[in-house]
């Protein structure tokens, strides 16, 4: 059974810092991995989608990497801003499960 | 449509009542998923439709929960005899296939009082 873990559960940093959020998964047989952002009381917004054959994806100040063999992904946020404050969720899609399996999320606070 | 639409956005109901939650996926997306999210937790899988049929309903917690997608587009999640423990945000997502990412709706916040 696929399990996804995100560390840390919460993170608070001053504005302007670069930061890394971690995601690990137990079964390396995945189709893809997706990072989402969730603002309080809102739905999920897709940030980056990495296919199993890819090593990384970039969008603006965000960069996500994937090391499928070790079961790890990182989300790098450059030059953080208060508007980046949200919960970040990692999810993997596995052929056996045929559904996204989510981590618990990392609650990020960027302090002005 | 341009995105996944869920209605209502908020629903407050009394314990024991019946509720229906609606999801309108992105046009042309054959796969549709329902998830439930409790406060401070990641979304948990409920049910997955491929076309009109439920390909995987292993996440439904008990027989009070049921979902349909009769024409392969709009889906309705139905909860009978609601309990306070059913209070959560119910999220719907659609996808074009295994290689495509998921697009989520804004969710329905269900509160059972």
C-alpha cells in the first residue's frame, strides 16, 4: 500500500528566504507526482506535475524534483513571499492504486 | 467547463438527514474522483469513476455513502443518515487519464449539527 509522508508538518520562515519542502513515498512504482497548494478553506491548486520519467519541473519561483528510486521529492521555493503562506500537499499516482495518494501536507507561514 | 465545479460550497445539515453533493468535471475528462478532507489532514480517497462506472469504491467508509455518475459527466455523492463525524470538506477532481494531472474543485464544506 502506497504511503506518502511530508516533513515538516509546519514551517515558519522570514520573507525572502529560500526553502525546501520534503515528500517521501513508500512504493517507487509511480506514474507521476503532483504538488498542490491549499489556502485555508479552499480547494487544491495544482502547482507542478512531474512524470515518472522526469527529474524536475519548474514554474516561476518553484522547482520540484523527483528521485523515484529513493522515493523522494522536494519542492524548492525561492525568495519566499508572504503570499506563499499556505498548506502544500504532495500526492503520487500509482498504477496499482489508480488514484492519487496524498501526504498530510506542510503548513507554510512566511513572516513579513 | 473550464474547471471543476462543486455545489453547494457549504452545506449545514442536521444529524440523520440525507445530503447530496454535486460535482461537474472538466468537459471531456473521463476520470472523476471524490476525496474527503478533515481539518489538518490530507485528502482521503473515497471513490473513482471511469466513465459511468465506479472503478474503485474502496474508500467509501460505509453503506451510508453512495455516488453515481449516470451519464459519464456530472457526479453526485449521496450521504444517508448523516452523522457528526461526516463533517469534512468533500473534494472532487477530474483527470484526462493516467498521465495527466488532477484538477480539483473548490470543495463542499459539510457540517452536520
